[in-house]
């Protein structure tokens, strides 16, 4: 028989982390402060270059350590009061404690450093970065994890390297409607006592909350990601949300029974309201489904689409190709000037949205194909495309895609990138195929974070 704990027994004390004072040498590409400690690189979130800080060592590996910022002993002149009380715990906005003008300089320097790694690109001079008019409140979609701590519902982001959810109620980067929805959902989950999924035990129901906003229309789409199909609790939750926040016009349930970190499963069920959210960016109306990807910053996305349209210089005798086209935002902005536009996207749901978006905007000269970009490029005749646009994920384009694109021989290639490192790598390859970079425009799509969007204009033979 197991012994009862004695009355004098106490719970084990939390391990005290060793602390040290270090000086931050620079910020890495993720916006984390980098110092040296015991002949190893020490990464410290929330610290700025030149600052002397007190750090608790959370993890010590063979080549790198992770530190937790405890106190800033000597402040950088670039440090500002953060608009978020949870910035130190959340760590989702690596630069939120930095002056906005300094954030822009940091991002410009990141791009220049990425280009300098390649001799063919080191002399390129990007245009000054386009600042965001709204450095806060710009995010129009959110993917948030759910958790429970000491009986309280947590809706937010996972703490770095863990499955511990950091609650981010009232996030200053989110559109205000997202924050309203999150609060109502949290209160109702608590009231109904809905079982939250635990990734350790693999038990529970609710896993993620997805919200998409159409800021122009003031409408929202909500998707509850669950570990299994559920009718009773999720239906009650959906009805309560639609009553409390009438701006929510579409509510879905996505079933994700996997044990990994993938957010969405394959099956999505409409519960209440319309099937898709109608949005508008620039001159184009867009139909957005629960599982389709779309940019989080409407204003900056609209500026990029207009820039791509301007650089494309299409007329009614020319054809365009849009690779990684998503729901067709760029392709549809090109269609009004072109003879024809072909969009290619691997996600079939996005292709469905893109096709419907062309119909909704009365653009009959568009076609959208689902499949692998390299394979579908080979189906096109060399010289049949005058302008090609690529908008790949952070990993950039596969080499075979760029090689197939060069064989297609469009006169102009416009590359929309969200990662300076892979952009520089791909521009270097395209240079070797005869495409010179004519213009380079960085855009601050994600203020308060280290992420950077860049648009490159390449010309054959330039």
C-alpha cells in the first residue's frame, strides 16, 4: 500500500535557474539578442543590441544557450515602452520593445546582409522600406492555441519550445474584432466547461481557434479546430458567439485528430452562417474559405499588389503566370491589364476560391490550376508567358521551379518574398539564368516582428 505523504511534506521547489550578466552584441534574423557566454552563443528574446542585461539560463546546449531576460541593466536608446504587458512572456513580437524607425532600419540591414552573401547581388541597392501606416492593430487573421492553466482557459500562442499556451488577451497587433471574439469564446468555454485538448495526454476536444476578418465589411469568420467531430458543445459555442458578436457571419468546425503540430485537419464542416468570407483588397473582391491562406496585413498587401501590377506592364496582347497564387489576389490584379492569366497553387481549396473570385470579379481571362509548379510550368510553351510572378513560402522556390521558369523565358519575373535569405538565394540562381534585378522594394508587412516582405523585379538580359 502506498504511503500517505506526511503533513510536513512540501511540494518540490522549482529549480532555480543560474543567472549571468551579458552584453548583447547584435540581433539575429529572428530579432533575438545574441551574446557570448561560456564560449557559446546565448540567445535572449526581448534584448536589444548594446544592452547589458541580467539573464537566466533556461537551456544550455553544446553550441548554443537560451536565456530568459530578467532585467535590463543598461538600456539601448532604441528601447521604447511596449504597448503589450505580455510581451516578455508571449515573445510573438520580437521587436515590439524597439522604436519603429529602428525596426525599419534593422529590416533594411537584414535584406542588405542577405544580398551581400552572394557576389552577384552585393552591389544591389534596395529602395527605402515602405513603412506601415498602422504598426499596431493590423493583423486581420489569427491562429490561436487553446490551453488550460490552474482551471483558467488560455487562448494565445505556445511559449517558445513548449506546449504551454501563453494567453494574449487584448493583443495590440490584432484587429479589435479579433480580440472581442477571443474574449467571448474564452468566457463561453469557461462557462460550458468544454474539455480543452492536452497534447501530452492526447485527450480533450478544442485545440485551436482561427479568426479571419474583413476589415472593410466589418465581418468575421471563425473556425474551431477540434480533435474529433462534435455537435453538442461546439454548436452551443457557435450559437452563443453569433449572438454575442453579430459581426461573425461564418462559423466552421475543422476536425484534426493528428498528434502533431499541424493546425488544420482535412475535414471542415460549416456550422452557422455563410460558407466563405467576402473581403476586398485594392480593386478586387475576394472569397476566403476557412482553410485558405491570405495575407494578415490588408493595407500593405494592397500596396504590394499595385506594385506588382505596375512592374508587370501588361497589355491585352500579353499573358501572365502567377505561381503559388493562393486565392488569386495577385493574379486577379493582373487580369484587368492582360490578355490572360494562369494561376498555379498546390492547395485545391485555394484554387476553388481563386476560380470563384475570378467569376465574382467578372474576369473571364483567368484560369487556376491545382498542382506542382514545376510540373505545370513544363506544360506551357516557351515564350507563351510574358510576365511571371512567384510568391513562395518562407522556404523560397525549389531550384527546379526556377530552372523551369527560366526555360519558359518570360521577359519579366516579379518575386514576392517573405524571407530575405531565400530571396537572395533564388535571385542568385535567376541571375545565373540571365535575369538581372532591376528593382527591389522591401515592405514592412509585419510591424513589431522581425519578418520582412520584399518585392523584386527581374528582367531577362538586364
